[in-house]
């Protein structure tokens, strides 16, 4: 049995092709909707008009992120991440459906009956009626591509099972620990997208550069990014309390008192408080007017980010308990491509088994 190379099978190529085609169609639809709005109105003249450019920016980020996640999952043969991509795709379907409602709230603001104006009305031959079909295509395309993705992910599950087997062997305990490790790495990546999505929406749509909340949001970006990087580094290298840094002036290694994994878990709790603070701001009487056209999307994004970060904290504790139990070497080394196992007709002398990590087996006795 062989571990196929990166993008070396029909299922891998088809999975990437579906994501690329989906991204092209979705971004084209959203770009057309944005062009229609930008051609007829000044998006800076009314805060609600910023909904469409923000929608385009978010879907641009989401489609690029999904493609990179897919390539990363195929390269690392990460079954857990493939499942995460499917869940992420469903979330995009829900988000795109919400955006149809929020775009209508942003573009239809005249309540007079009958309303005959091109801007602000809901009747035929209005700006909203021109934009609406392109926005409706997006969730339909996402849902259709999700169904096709499931078909090929089923093939990839069987294909990547051999890669995991070769990496950690047949030990069920090691397999369980490795699965939790993959879940944790996957959660860290999705944490980044959710935080970036919430931050992007608030910076484009709501916050003014002169407010303190704007500065707080900007300051949170590098902090959260460093948190995710350090947590991933500590998880992969199993750094509980200290990490070695090489001195530029000496050949020995110095220990910098940087408690990576522990500090990362603690900062996650602080980030949870940050998301709760933002969620309260969406509905406070003093600030709810600022979020009128984006409250639904921001609420969904923030709740999902909060739950993902909480799950990351819980799984992080589980992975922390697995440190120093023999999984570090499997984390640090990728699966070699085109690994070939011995054929059934090959004589037993000198055979190598992945159960024992490649140790030569003794000659077998045949009783016939």
C-alpha cells in the first residue's frame, strides 16, 4: 500500500478544483453586486452602504482561507482538517444567506408607500432589485459545491488513513492523542479566520478611527495573532513552560522564561472576555444604532468565535496532558510520500513493519 504524493490522486485534484471554481463564481457574483452599488451611490455617503464592500472583503478572505486550508490539509494529510473545511463551508452558506437580508436592510431604507425612488426603495427597477439576484446565487453555489465536496472527502478519508497509520503505527492510544493534536491545530486556524472576520467587519463598517474602541480593536490584532502562533509552536514542540533560544554570541542555548503553552491557554480566557465585551456592545442602548445594518452577521461571527475559542481552550488542556508521552516525533515529521509496504509474496526475511516503526522482523517459519 502506498501513501500518495501531494495532489497525486484524482480525489485531491478534484477537491481543490471544486474550491477554486466555487471561489471564482462566488467572488464574481459579489463583485458584480458591489460594482452595481458603487456605480450608483457613494458608499461613504451613508454608513449602511458599506455593507456590500465589507461583504466582498469577507468573502475574498473566506475563499482564500478555504483554498489555503484545503491545500494545507492535503499536504499534511489531515483528515480532521478536511472535516473542518466541510463545517466551515456550511458556515459560509449560512453567512451568505444572512447577507441577503442585511444587504436589503442597507439598501432599502425608504418606508413610504408607494415608493418609486431608484435608491432606498424595494419596488421593481430599483437598485436593490438589481443587486438581489447576484446575492441569491452565492448561497446556492456554496450549497451545491458543498454536496460535491462531500463525495471527494469520503475518498480522501480512505486515502489518508494509511498516512496516519504510517506516522503513528497501530497503537490506539497514540492514534487518539494524534487526533486530538490535529483537532487543536485545526481549531487554531479557524480561530484566526473568525477573529479576522469580526475585526474586519467592525473596522470597515462601524468603528471610527478617532474612537478608543478602534484603537483597542487594532491593538488586539497582533496580540491574538501572536497567541495563535505561540500556541501552535508550543503544541508542536510540546513546550510546557520554557522555550530555548539560541544566542547570537554564544554557541550554547539559553532558556528564556517564556511559558508558551501555559500563557497561551491563559490568554485564550482573556480573549473570551474580549468577545463577550464586543457582544454586549452590539446590543447596548448607547451603541446599538452603530450596528443596526450588521448586527446579525456580527453576532453570528462573534458567537462562533467565542465557541471556537472555548473549544480550543478545552482541547488545549487535553493536548497539554498528552505532552511527554511519545507523540513529539510524530508531530515534528511529515509522512514521506510514496511509502511502499512489502508485498504478500515477498519472503519474510528482512521485512519491515510500520507496527514496529521499521524494525526488521525475524525469519518466519512456515508450517505446511
